[in-house]
C-alpha cells in the first residue's frame, strides 16, 4: 500500500485536451494508458481528482456534459490518463452525440497502449440501457474495462454491497468486462486506494 501512496504522491500533469482525432498526434509521451468513461455527470473528473489527490486537476462541475474533449494527464511519467466526454446527456443534440460517439470510437481503436477503460456507474442508479450499450461496444472492440461504482456516499435505503453483487451479475453478459466491481466515493475517499492499487498494477505491466 505504501508504494501505491508513493506513486500517487508524484506529480500528475495536464498534457492536452483533444477535441478531434488530429490532436492525438500532438501527444509525445509514450505510456500505458487508462481512460475514464461513463454517463455524463457520473463523477469521472471527480474520481481523477480523488485518485491524484488534486482538487482541481480535472475540472468537475455541476453542468452535465461539461467535459467536451478528451483530456490527457501524465501521471508521474508512468501512466497516461484520459478523461473522456460523458454519454447519455439528455439535452445533447443528436448530431453532437453522433460526433462524440465516433470520436470516442476512434480513440478506443487507435490508442494502442490503452490498457483499460475505467467505466463509471452511479451506485444510486445501477447499470442503465446506455451503459449496457457502451459495454457491448467495448466487448465488440475487445477493449478491457473495469466497472467502478461512484457516489457510494449518496446511496440511500439500499445496501451498497448488494448493488455491487447485482452489477457483477450483469457483467457476466459482457466478455470484455473485468468480473469484479469496485465501490467508490470521491467525496469520502472510499475505494480510492483499491482503485489506485489497480492502476499501479497496470503501470507496472508497462
Ligand atoms: N456526493 C458525491 N458527489 C459526487 C461524487 N463524485 C462526483 N460528485 C458530484 O457529481 C457532479 C459531477 O461530477 P463530475 O466529476 O464533474 O462528473 P463527470 O462525469 O466528470 O461529468 P461530465 O464531465 O460532465 O460528464 C459534481 O457535482 C460532483 O461534485 C461523490 O463521490 N459523491
Ligand atoms: Mg468531467
């Protein structure tokens, strides 16, 4: 655990924000990569901030769909993090949605050192139809993904462990998903060390 803490005590620096495929060409570092993805407002940016221990590294906001770019961060020269735009924003126009879907498809296809997508699911809401859709999308592309439940501190009236078990049961239908689910709260720091340990493991694999 101490090694994990030491890893994340190092610097994490903004690399660039890509708004279109051509921008990937400006990324000069060659590192194993991890992407954070999930519905709009699920807590992607907050989770990146919690993992790296920086309050405002990835902008977190109350405005869904705010992160409209793929934002890259260099973690200690060991891992590249990509904060992906969220999906499922009800107010987004269809042409915009299609544009972002194809940009993300391009991202998933071309980032050769992408080791894992951290797929965030709101612990209060469970797996929605569009989450299943994105999982099926990654299954077809054989993109390895780890499901992380967010906002565990907000779960009321149900047992978070039961929520974990239910989501794990649903993942059996998704071949590219890692079989176990992590429960987190960026607000309370719950599950953050477990996720950090997993990321350090990915970095160690190179
Ligand atoms: N209670 C609680 N709120 C959280 C947690 N994580 C995120 N939030 C809140 O949820 C809202 C959205 O968080 P973001 O981190 O901006 O979500 P995002 O997935 O990056 O959103 P987009 O980039 O817009 O798709 C913010 O108001 C956060 O403060 C958490 O663990 N607990
Ligand atoms: Mg965001």
